């Protein structure tokens, strides 16, 4: 299959003609300054992961000026209320407009996890972001026969670019790659006219794995500000804590980016995937079926409390994650259950001193906002908290490990990958919004059950242990593909051909050990 880690411009693409006039001259010095550093950081990640698989797991860093110094972040007034940040793929103009008109304090337009990593999607996403920032994005409401635009508001627009693990191909001479993060940042910033902005220019930094990476983002922001002749610190950002190593380096990460960063967000689904990935060699970490893991499981709660404590001590916002179960306007029972789960989930995050959270559906906004004190909880911190807690409390006594759970994982990764092959980076499947993060969780859970089949029991409906050999997993993939082909859901894109391709690609990702966010 094609390497899913790579976004490639069309064959024969000429960046001088195919990109905005003057951009290529603007971009090349940035590429020379930062692309090699990005590759070095990406390589360092592989070393840290390999060390974990050989027994040296991530840990807290020794004290430094970042943790002992007296410094704080100045939070702008326009960003003090972020009790809900609605998120969705930037290439969906209708969804972008609806999110911006939802009344949510923040909206995150995504070029990463919820959007297919393909050139046409990327170009459309960037165009939509630029139009949204100046209030000009519209969509055609065919049911009502009218054009719908963005209503003026104080909503903060956050733009999530691709992470440091990804490269962009098809632009540089020969086979040279450039940084996907750098390309996205530069392409947006180059086209921004500060005087036309209806919303400040803010980015979301994804998938970071160390505090050292914050220095790369800081230096890129400074370079872009100089190139645009903007004052230092004009570009603002939030950063996601989506990797297990970064959870141990959050304060150092904020310190390096303190001129730009306004908060951290616990991207819990990617965080759980990363936690599984780093503990893949340990049978004690074979997790139960995903949807039987409670939202307040200790390995989440400890990171939530630590993140909120660090952020509030330094004056930054602490934002919680996404609730995967989605409301439905067609299924009253599912809708009621989804909104009840949402309320419980956000109440728990508020009790952990978070200032807000993520949602992805306009019907979730009011409930999410209502769970958090207005405008934030910056003055609140846990009374007794170990500054250097164990962030790997074993997941004992929670959930179930069942064959049905494995089947659900196999079915979901096939359907998710089928969506990607048809240009969709997030798909609503059986009431759950599944994107790259949840796809990673399921692929890793299948791998866990295969690697540790002799040490961990997974049972069928009758309580009988089922050994998850590679051959048995292949059988499950074949059976789930046959079931999907025989009973189409009506909402899956494409047809039998892309579903078959998705089935083979998903198993190949697992077999090859490709568990990074691709």
C-alpha cells in the first residue's frame, strides 16, 4: 500500500506556480533553517520509544529554571474564556461555519487528525482557514436554498497544523522532504493580512513528545514574525499533550514557548494510544475493551490534575479532551445517552480543575460550557498534589477484555481506514466519532492482545479464552470485512473495493508496527 505517513503533492507539481505568488521564495529559507532540525527531532522520538521497549520508560526531568523559576504567562483578555473549543476538519466548510456560529468560545480548525492527510484536503483546509479568519467563509444550504456565512463573534479560532512526525513530499527538488508542520504554518501565515483579521492568529501544536520540540516551534514562530514584520509574540498557540513522554515535561514545554503559549490540552485519546505504544512490551498494560474504560481511570486523572496544576501555577489555561460518543438528531435514545455521558465527562474534567474541553457537535456546546466555572479556574489548584507523580498507575480492576471488543476494534479500523481512502479523516461510526487517535488505540489494542496472548486472557461470549494469534487476527479481519460487505451501513463511503483495501491496509499497519499517528 502507499505509505500512509506521507502527503505528496501531485506529480509534476511546480510550487512556484501552484502555490501563492511569492510564497516559494518566502518558504525556502525557512526550509533550510528548520527542516533538518525537524528530522533530527523525529529521529530522537524513535530512540526514546526504542528505549521504552527495552525497559527505560519516560520519567520526570531534573529541576531546572523552567520548574524552579518565578515566571508566568500573560493571558490575553480575549482568551480568558475557553470553556468549550469545538473541533472539526478544516476541509469541511459547512461544519466550519456551523461551529463558528455555535456560540462556542473557541473553535479549532483541523489540518491533522480529523482530516485525511492528502494534498487536495490540505489545500482546501488552508483556504477555508484563511476565509474563516477574515469572516468570509460560506457554504450553500441546499435544503433552505441560501448561502450561510459566519456571524460576527468573539470566538477564538485555533488552527491545528500537522505534527513534527510528518513530512511533506513533492515540493522540494529531487526526493528531498520538508516539514509538514513548517509548511502548514508558513502557508497560512504568509497569506494572513493582519489588518483584515477578525480573529487573532492562533495555532494548535499537536503530537509533541519532548520539551526540546517546543524550542523548534518557538524559533519557527519567531522566524515567521520577523518575516511578516510582526512583533515577537504576535503568534499565539495552545499545545496538545498527546504523548506519554510529554506528560513528564509539560512545565518545561510551556517555559520554552512562554511568549506564545496560552494553554495545554490533554488530547486523551492520542495520549492513551501513546501510553499503550510506550508500554507495548509490558503485559500488565494490555488494556480492556476501549468503551469499557471509565473516563476517570487513574492514568487519565493523574495527568489531568498535574496538567491543571502546572498550567494554573504558570497562568495558562488547562483544556480537557473530546467525548467520543456523539449526539444524534435521529435516535432519541442515543442522543439522551450521549448528552448524559458528555455532562458526566465534562463535570469530571471541571473537578480536575480544567478550564474547558473539546466537543465536535453544536448540540454539545451548551452542556459543555455549563460544566465549567466562568470564565476559567486559573485561581484553583489541587490542594495536595505530588509534583512528580507516577503517571503509569496500572489499569487494574477496570473494564473487560473480550473477543467482542477485539471484533469491534477490527471493524472500526477497517471502516475508519475506508473513510480515509475516500477523503474523510473522521467518521461517525455506531454513535462514536472515530478519528486517527481512536484508530491508533484500536490498532494498538489488537497488537497488545497478539503480542501478549500467552500472558493475558481475552474471552468469548461463553467465557472461554481465545488466543489472539496473528492467524486468528487475520481471520477476524476476513470475517469483519465479509460482514461489512454483506450488511452495508449506508453511511460508509466508497464501495467494496475501498473497503477491501482498507481491510488490508489496517492489518498491514498492525503487522508492520506502524503505530505512530498515521
